[in-house]
């Protein structure tokens, strides 16, 4: 593979302008991330201390192998919801190394509303277990929850992907022989009681841990029975009488140590064979990405410059370099793993759509994971392109993406608009992991296009009625749409809603992809197969 020849001059004024602009975005992102991870009201931390409970971050520190990476998912989930009072959606999820095994971790955060489950808590947990299922990752549950947030019960209980999906996924993991261990560090009430109940192993802490379908107040109301927490669902009762729990522990430290020992007994998976070579750092500094990305979402840049700062030794074998030039396709290595990369260098035309579909087929044929680097305004529109068949050529690319069986990974590097999001393996197309950069934007169309479209529709309607609007009335229609679109197409909104698996510092993209690729190889890759390609 040839090394990409960068045309970037880090000393240029344009580079410095971009860099200064992106530093501000990055500073804001990192501060939001710090607050979500660490900042809690003193009263909540004092409550944990009185209960002899550790903060969730300390629990993770005790659980994970020292010096190993932890790929945290959706740190800013719920950041734009619930008045900002449920940081990280009240739980921490991510992939880490425990006793030498790659595992998915699902940890309740009792410093946030007592660990109560909000709708986005459930969505984040379901997503974590979906990832565990797709990639055959063992799961460690650190359980500490006050149960469902009852005022929002209609948004977290009844539907297919609500709380019941957590327990369904646990059962499916067991069916696939993927082990789970639960550490009961606080109360597991109502549906939450099934998290340890459906795990292969569970550990419970004396005094603070409890498992019951209904707590003492509800038992009193329902049956008139007076019973204490320990009598109803405490450590000694469940480990010596009911058998619901397996291992008693006198402290959180002991409980987590037991969990680590349990994970050490898990059989090491036979990973799916993948083409691999010793990894090399990129030849170009990944931090130069800050000076490459323009502050204007509508401004293009050469995605080869991005690829050069993510892949091993900045080497890239480009496929069909002279055809369909608005889509870059080719092979590279990331942390030693061979991948096929598709990156946007403009709108998707007929030729670039066909090139993308064909390259996806090739990667499925040779078992190469796919990385999609999105910076897309959509498929080309207009009379000429419809006559050429842009709809059916775009459909070919969507068919190839949808039916692809090799692991897919998507990074929202800039803009992601319209059906181009679909062709480039957006959220609906089962990428094993999907990340966004902090400045990225995603929506059905740009904010200006949307507001102008609505104004145009209104003007046409009034013209048919023989009336018109003043400039002020036009602004009154356009401006609210513009403001709302801009708010809801931001990366902060999309990650709050868990439309991605988290925001990444662009310079960390390579590391996140390396961990993700390794995790996916715990699962087998199905043989390629496709639906009907409209010719």
C-alpha cells in the first residue's frame, strides 16, 4: 500500500483558523464530558458515602484491568434531556478488559437520582446489550438502581424496545452461551431484580445489596406484611435461603474482586480470523485533524487527509481512483486490522453509488470489515440524474449496505444529510458501532433548505389563493424552523438521544475503531448474501 501524500500545510493561515475554531468545539465537548462523568451535587455524593457505597467511576477502576483501555459509550446521553439533570442517562456502559477478557460493562450510577431508570437509561442499556449480542461479548452488570422513574413509566415499560428488551437480551445472550455476571451493589427492585436473576453468576453485598420484586413499602401496601429489606431480599437470605444470589460479599471491594475472579473463569473465545499485521502509528499526526476540518459544515475538504491520520502508517490502497471520485474507496489497516474504507468527497452520483455498492460486495467476499467515514449531503437530484437512474443506483448501494455481513463501523466526520446517511451505513443499517465528531450535524436536510422549503410551500399555497406574505411574515415562518433544525441536527442532540454510540475527539478515532474492531471478532461472520439489485 502507498502512503497518502498529504497536501496539508500546518503553518498556513487556513490551517490555523480551522484549528482555533475546532479547539473551541473540543474544549466545550471535553468540559461537557468531564461534568457528565464526574460532577455531581455534594448531597448525592454524601448520600453514597453514608451508605458505604463507592462512586460508579471508582467501581469501574476496581473492575477493569489496570492500564487497559476502556471504550466508554454514549457519555453525553440525555445531555439535552430532563433539564440536564440525568448525566450520562444515569448509567455507564462501555467495553473494557476484565481479567484479560473483553467484556461489555453496564453500571448503574446511584449518584444520579438514586440510579433510577429514565427512558434514555433504558435505551442506553438496551443498546449496550445489543452490542454484546452482536459481538458475543460477556457482560458485567454493576447493579445499583432505585427502579423505573415512575412519572415516565409510559415511555419505558410497555413497548418492544423498552425495559423488557433488557431482560430479553439477557436471555438471548444466555442462549448464545455468552456469560454474564451481576454485582448487586444496591437495590435491584421490580424488573431490575431480573438483571441478577438472569445472569449466570451474581454477587451481592451485605447490608447495601438487595433483590426483590417489590420493596418493603409496596409489600406492606399489597399484603399488610411488615418486613425489613434484609429479610425480604438481603444478602444472607438470598445466598443461604432462596439461592437467588451466589456469592456474599462484605464490601463493594470484595464483591468486585469476586466478580473479577468469576470472569477469569470464562472461556476465552476463539476469535474470527481476520487479516492482521503488526500495527504502526499514522505517519501524520492525528491532531492535525483539528486544522483540516473547516468550521462551516457546508465546506468540503479532502477525506484522504482524514484517512491519512487514522490508518496505520498513513498507507491506503485506493480502489477505482479515477471513477466515481466523490466517493473514496480502498483498503488500509487500523491497529493492524485490515479494513475497507468508504469516505465521502462530495455528493453521491450514479458512478460513485455503483462504485460503493461494488466495493462493499468485494469486502464481503473477502471478509474485510467496513469503515464508513461520513461527510455527505445526499444523493444527487435533478432531471438529468433521475433519467440516468440515480434512484435505482442509490438503491443498489443501500441494498449492499443493508445486506452486508462483515462488521461495519461508521464515523460522522462532518455532515450527514438525507438518504446519503442511508447509503453510508447510518444508524438504521446495523453498524456494529457508530460514532460522531463533536461538530457533526445530521438531519433529513440542512436547516436552511428545510426552512426555505417550508416557506416556498406556504408561498405557493397563498399564490393559488391570490395572496402573499410580507418579508416579516416570511421570517416569522422561516426563523423558528431554522432555530429548531439547528438545535436538533447538532451532534450534542443526536448523542443525547443515543442516535450514536458517543462523541469522539477526532484524534481518538483510530483508538476507538481499534477497540471496536477487536470486539466484533468475538462473533462469527455470516456468509455474504443479498436481495435483488435493480438493474
